[in-house]
């Protein structure tokens, strides 16, 4: 797997860590760096790698059903016998001897399937299971991208929201100090002071909540990348939501039907179920093997303990099943039911994917317009704050109007940040549903952030 973490930047970050530079330094972690770390450290992805390694072995297991089986055996024994020989004429007494000797037997055998419906079905099933494992792993790779970006953007939004709440708190604190000065000078009112204090108390509570959310979201991202996160790259000021290409949903639907890992895996599951039917049905069919062997024996019996023999053989072996208590028919019917279930599962999975794609497709299109509208809303809210301050000086507006304007600006900035991150996540999930999400899409997304590569 290719590494995307630039060495110069890694060295710089290690230096920063040693010097304990404050947050916001050049050591902010970018999307590509986070992805590289997640590839190496995310436990769920590492589990998927090992699962796929095991699944790929099904291909070799399938091949083994059509390849020869060679085995060797050897046995050696130390024998001690008692033999008695009698004289049939009766003139001589029986003679007894106690021979001691070593006996051994060794051989090698080969069995090569010639006609094996069961072996063919197992071969096809093994290859299909390996393909199924690969399709699932592709889905896990894309799922890692979605999880990583989701956690990264959640952490960024938590950081943005914390900064917004802190800035709002600081503004209210300055306003309270101004109210206090004006009240002492006889120019303000106690009502202004109480209004500002109430807003300030609420902002302090929101700051505590935002701080907790910030810490938990950073910890969630750290669990994926496997390291502590001092700071993250942030969205550039010139953020611009790009138009969706292609814009037509049917084009995305066609991509998903062809490339979505879950749909592809479910199609392969149907193949596996079909092969399972064939394998069980093969229980009624004969099997033909080529067999060959070579056996060497020494002192095989007491009568031949002074001799040895070498025997070679080869031929055709035919095995014809006649009756197995009805198990073959039952297993075939059971496999057929599983095959029909797999086809229904494909329809269900396709419907689920299409439903989520509709949701993400609409979210991308609506987010583009929403981001543009909220950008105007933020600019208007900033102008409103400035105008309200001027109006208060002129006696046209009061303290409460400024507090409301400040809160309106904070809400607009929060909603804009949410809309921007929502656009990025929806675009990523749409591509994941279509089965075309890759590292290039992550690079394109990284260009929206401050330390893009």
C-alpha cells in the first residue's frame, strides 16, 4: 500500500512535537496524512485485511479438489514370534522356535480425479468465495475512507463550533464590561447589564458543551489514525462547492449497479449458492479417479519373515453412490432454498443502496445551493452587527438588538460550517455508493483544506 505521508512534513512534525509548539502550527494533520495513518493503524481495517487474506485461500482450496492427492506411509515393527512344528508321523516330538525379526511396510499412492462433479462444483465455489472476499474487502477500503473523512470533518466542525462559541462568549464579555462602564457613568441601564449577563451565562454553558464535544470527536478520530491529534488542517477561505458531475441520478445508478462492492458481493453470493446446489446434487453422480501406488514390504507375515516384496499398481477406480438415506436430496433442496434467498437478498441490497444514493444525491445538489445561501447569510449577519453597533451609538438601537445580532452571526457561521462539511460528506458517500470512490477523490477533497497536497 502506497504511503501518502510526506517525509519532510513528518520530520517537521516530529520537530514540532519535540519543541511543543502551540496548536495551529505547521504540524496540523491533513486528510492524506490521516488516511495514511488509518491504513496502518485502524483496527477495523487491519481486521479486514486479515479476513481478506483468509478468504483468498478459498481459491487454492477450490483448486485442490481437481488436483492429484499424493500420500506416503511407512510402518516398522520389531517382531517376536513362537512357532511349533509337529511331525505328522508321530515319531518325533514337536519342535518349537522363537524367531525374532524386523518387519516393515512402506508405500506411496496417487489419486487423480478424472470425472468428479463434486470436485468441479467445489472448485467453482472456492473461486467464487475468493472473489466474494475481494469484493467485501473493496467495500471495507471505501468504508474506511468514509469513516475517516466523517470523523475528520466531525472533529473539524467541533473545533469550528468551539471557536465560534468562544468568540461569542468573548464578545459578550466585552459587551458586559462596556455595560458596566456605561452604568457606572450613568449612561447605561441595569436591564442592559442583566440582558448581557443572561446571554453570557448561556454562552459559558455552550462553551463547556462545545469543549466536551471537541474532545470526544478528536478522540474518535485518534482511534482511527492510531495517534494523538494536536491540530487539523482547516477549510480554505476560498471554499467553493463544485457542481456535481454527472448531475443525472440515472448515471450514478448505472455506476452503482456495476461497481458498488455490496451489490457485486451479493451477485457473487448468488454464484456461491448456485455452486452449492451443484455440489450437493453431485452426491447422486458417480466419481472416476485414476489411482496408482507402489508398496514395499519386508517380513510381512511369519511365513515370509525372511523375504521382501515390491508391488506396483495403477488403474481406474469408479465410485457409484446408490443410497445415502435421503440426505443428498434434502441437502440439495436446502441449497436451492438458499439460492433463492440469495437472489432476494440481492434485490434487497440493491434497493438499500439506491435509497441511500437518492439521499446522498439530493444532499449534494441541495448543499451546493445551501452553502451559497449561507455564505450570503454570514456576510449579512456581519453587516448587521456592524450596523447595530453604529445604531446604538446613534440611539436608534438598544443593547438587546446587538446581542441578538451577535447570536444571529454565530448561528449563521455554525450553519455555514455544517453545510460545507455536509456537502463534502454527501459527495463522498455518493461516490462510495456508486462504487467509484478512491484515493484520488480524497486528494481532491484535501484541496479544500489549508495544507492540501
